[in-house]
C-alpha cells in the first residue's frame, strides 16, 4: 500500500496545528489498552512468559496494521476521494507526536528557568521514567534533553520513515511495536515478558536512530563536526543499542554533558546543561525534524513515481 505525499503533508500540518487528539479517540491509546489486558493474563515462569511475550508482540503489532490496511481498502472505493485522504492523514498523525514532545520539553524548561526545581521534576514525568527525586538542575536539564533527542527518533522520524517505506500499515506496525516496548520492554519485572517487544523495537529503530543522529548533527550548523565526533566516540556508552546515537549527537551539538548517574556520561568534560539548553535542544530538534520530514516527503514522491509504487 503506497504512501501518499499529500497524506503525509496533511498529517504534519495536523500535528503542528492541533497536537494530540483526545485519549478516547486516539488509536495508540487503544493499542495500549489491549497490551494492558494481555499483560494481566500473562502466565508465570520465564519460558512461558517469553513465549507469551513473543505472541503478544506479534499480535499487538500485526493486528492494528491489518486493521489500518483494511480501513483504507474499505474507503478506497468511496467518493469523494478526500474522505480516504483525510482518514489516512489522521491515522498517520496518531503514529507520531512532535508538537506534544516540544510542549513537554517547554514544560520542564519554564519552571527550571525560575528555580522551581520541584515543578520541573514533576513536569519531567512526561518525558522520562527514571527516578527524578534526587535530580538537581543539571540532571533535570540533561534528562529532558536526552529524552527530546531520543524521542525525536522513535516518536517522529521512525513513523515517517516506515510510512515512506510501506505506507500507513507499516507506520501503524511500528507505532504499536514501540508502544509495546514502552509498556513491557523493561528489565526486572518484564525481563522475560517484554524481551520480544524490546528486541523488536531495537530492530525497528536501528536505522531511524542513526538517521536522527545525523539529522541532529546536520541541523547544528557550525556544531556539526563536534556532534559527529561525540557521536562516534560515545554512542556505545548507553545500554540501548540505539539511544546512544541520538543522545551523543545532541550532547555534541549543544556542547553539554548528558548522563544518567551511575550509568553513563556522554561528552564528558563539557559543561553541565541548564534550562536555556533545553530551549536550544528544542530549536535543534525542530530543525532536525524539518530535515527528516523533507526527506520522508521526497521518498514518498519518488515511491509514487516508481513502477513498483503504482499499486500496493
């Protein structure tokens, strides 16, 4: 099912103008509810959890993708054509969230700038799951910048890339996989139940994470060389096979140290970040997002013109 440049452009406009739809009308919230139901019925024991987790990862990704494909096919013969276009654009928009990411970043920067550390820590909940109680100003700023960089990849660039490659079903498949990873793909309690979801998300984000890191470097202008050097040197420091690329690119571009106490320090030796650096990260992310959106639009145009993209 080929992607449509106009649908992608309209989805980008919808996100910029309106942000996220209400939770009751958000398909990703529905996917999350399905995952929660399946989680409650998970068996006990490593082997059973591993098998159940693999089946869950497969089911919650394939099912929404097939529903999205069926919905578009059902609308294919309906006239006027704008109805199908509007449906595709809206469904695609629910697969990514750039405006909401920026709003979350600003909600941390604003109280941090006036010294309201408790409010900044509370606002950070929308971006990170780590313990925030002991974070001082540099730690809060670093966590916000890291999340802005990482989520630019998996919350914006990846859905657009998969849409350009495989149309709406591919974008929905990715979004469902990423949702399953965010809910189940953790160590500890979900070591076995979430292993398949985590591995699938790692695989799907392999290329988008690196593309995002390159876009962050390119968007930093005169800081591009420093961003690339930091990325090449420090991307291995994080446990995630993908997060290190975007985090280190952002650290180099902004010339700040980013880290998580007891785990890693990226761009060690640089200055600690502050609230003004969150705003710099937001501007950097917006430029990088524009580069990636332009690339995705160009790819959809080329796919539409290719013989293989006539029908899908």
